[in-house]
């Protein structure tokens, strides 16, 4: 959801067939993104606290096709594997409880 110029928010919406692309006319993507931005930031702070670099693995605020906010985890396989190891170790130390 980036762009340049005055019409960046409408980029792609004025094209024929735009409703079948990334943007659907009338869907409030910005609101969904705003709802999860702080959650993604919180997860990123936790990742940093685990000693992981955000350039290797990070949480990204995003939206789905309906405009609902989602947090996506993105990263290099090695870093994501390290995160999985840390989560598995934590789960094992807690007896498998979440």
C-alpha cells in the first residue's frame, strides 16, 4: 500500500477490471491496516527481544482481500527456523501449554 503522487490511494482502482486485482473498489484497506499496525509493532519488539534481526524476520501489518487487518510474518528461512525453535523450546518448557 505505497505509492506516489496525489492519487496513490486510488492507484489501480480506475482501471477496467480493477475489482479482480489487488484493490477492490469500496473496501477500506487502510482501516484494517491501522487496526493491526500496533500488533505487528508489538510482535516486532518481541522478535527483537529474542535477539532476532528485523531484517531477517519481521511482522508486517497487512490486509486480506476483504480489508480485514492481518499480521503477516515474513523472513529468511534460517531466521524463521530459529523462531520456530525458540517457540518449540518455550512450548516444551511450559509442558505444551500456550
